[in-house]
C-alpha cells in the first residue's frame, strides 16, 4: 500500500476569548473535496496550534500530479479553512531493483542475447561482484561488455573493460616480453610481495595492483632488480600488472590472512 507522510502547520479557524479549543483531527481528500466531514479523518492528540505529521494513503493513485486538500477540526466541532498542496506520485523505486546481468565478448549484442547471470538476491543500485564464465583465452587485448536489467525489464547502458591476456609458456615463472626473466613470490602472499628480476630492467618498468573490480589499489615504479610491495589490503584475489616499455604482463595474486 502506497502512503506518504505530510507535515503541516495546523491552526484553529478562529479565536474565542471565553474558552480554549484544541485541534482534535485533520481531514484530507485527494483531487476532489466533497465537503466538511466527507473526507478521510485522521485523529490527533488534542492540542492548540502546532505542526503535525499525518499519513496520507495514496493507494490506487495514478503516477503524476494530484491535489491534496486538508483542514482541521477543533474540540467544539468547528472546521478550519481548507488548504491544499500539489503532490506528485512516482514509481515505487523500492521495487525497482537490479535482478540480472548479461556479458558480451568484444562487442555488445541485442538485449537479452549475452551470457545471462541472475542476481542471487535482487537489490537496488550498488556495487556487485558477478562471476561470468570466460573460455576464449587468446593472448592479446580483449574488451568485455556488461549491462544489467532491473525488475521492470529496463536495461542499463553497457559498461566495458579492456584487459590484456598474456599467454604463459614457462610454468616456472613469468617471461617478461622485454627479455628479462623475473619471478613473483610468495603467492599466495600475506604481508608483502617480492618482484625479483634476473637483472635490473633496462627499460622504464612499473607495476600496478588492481582488485577484481578493476580498481587500482597500488602502483609504483621498479628501479632495481628486487622490489617489495607491501600488501595492506583485504584478503582476496588481485591482479599484478608489470609493464616494461611497451610490453605488459599480468599475474593473478592471492592475499591471505
């Protein structure tokens, strides 16, 4: 049931020097005022002029603008003048939640044609972690697209992210495209991670650590053959990107506690 809460300063219709009257009720109507005593009555704790909050039932009203009429009744049975306010009825956003997502490789297709993933629990706008299967593992740059659908069937604009996939031939370590052998240890790691080259890099080299959402959490340059990265981050999976000149490799890193 849709309801709104309305606040208004309500006063007595007139002044009587003999006895004091208290406001005992407020009456309201929407769009059509059928006269005193014919609206919806909301009883109040008797009190003189004051500001009251009262609840208005808007069930059945169409989306858009409506006129709210209201007046007060005092303890002597006297009605105040009728006031009115313009109110707007909106969609019930509490029910408009993200329920599913779809995923595309390289370019988005028509709505509903991607790899579908339903949300375990539909929720309003926020940050979500969604796991999609990806089997087209080919070395090079790949752009992934994703969009979400809400409970009213409306799709979002597609979001995209470009990744670099590096084919790893040497299981004993990562081969730097520039020709320098280096190793990353330990992995999983607890407090720190060491990047150790066989010799000092000859080209400008740096590293970036990103979380599974693609957010950069650390970045620093590499100037020596051995560099240590402090891991002051929550446990979980991360990706370490090492760039040397125009070449880049990516290694999955796991932080444990």
